């Protein structure tokens, strides 16, 4: 499809990993281009503040990578920071969180290449450095969730996330679109993962454009960054 030209009446929503920055073997080893934080703040000012980050990362990680204070939905929309800086959440940690953490840590100790990421409300099992164990790990997380009625599995790029039920990036985008300065604008969302599909669909549903890095930017975050620089 032809990429839209960013206009003054748009609201812009952006994923981070695989979209704004290139994927890396671990979440902590990503590289943020030096001009990216400034580009985001310039675009936010141009759009009257109608720019938000929609990411699976923790809020503290988002601030570390992109600088503090951006409007955002962290942990796939489970933590919201609005334009006035207020932070809210509507979920609780699943009852099995601590047990799952112990089990996953035991696996990580015995299986080189695994990384366990602890978030405020969810746990992520990263296996990018051990892809040959994908099926075994898939079975493991399904077993952990078998008796849980307050949690669900969220697959991602070489990762399995055990998270509370409810909430996704599409819901977060829809919520922002009811608030100033987003309300009444045309949403544009850019993402790259299966976790981004709800927001892609919601942006299209609301009369805007849901863009996928692979489909619309040849799979290159640098192409996304170039589009942003031109905006």
C-alpha cells in the first residue's frame, strides 16, 4: 500500500521493538538511534501531543530507551500514562506469577540461551538464543497456564508472555482516541508483531491506517525511522 503522509489531524501510535528500533538477541542489547528520541518529540509537538508509544515493554524500559515522559501504553496496554503524566493500571498480577517465575528460572538455569523478563504484571520467556527449544517451551507455558483462570498466553517474536487476561494494544489505542488531544483525529499505528495486530485493526476500524513493518516498510525499522524523519 502507499504510505500515508503524516498530517496535522493525525494521531500517531508506535510500537518500539522491531518497529522504531531493530530487534536484538536480548531486550537489553537493543540500540536506539541517537536522533530517535528527538524525532519523536518533534512529531509529538507537531501533532499537538497526539503521539503515543504502544509497547510490550515496562514503563521504566520505555523511558530508558526513548527518554522520560512520552505518552504511552506499557505492557501491552496494562499500564497507561496519559499526556498529563498520570499513570493508571486496570489489572493485577496473576495468582500463579511467583510459582511461574520459580519454574521458568529453573529452566533458564538448565537451558543456556533462555532469558526470563519480569514485568510488573507479566512474565516473558525469551528464547531467541535457543530457538531449537521452541516446542518444548511452548508445552511448558501451556502447562503452567492450564489451571489459571486469570491469565493467558501472548506469543511474540521468539518469546512467550504469561500475562493477565484482558487488555491489548488495540484497546489501548481505542482508549487514547477518546481523550484529548487524540479524540477527533485519524489514527496511524505502526507495529511489527502478532501482538500489534489488534492495534493495526483498531486504527483501520477508526478510519485511520494500521501499518505493519514487514508488509509496509519492507521489514526494516530504518524505513519506519525515515518515514518519521520526513513527517
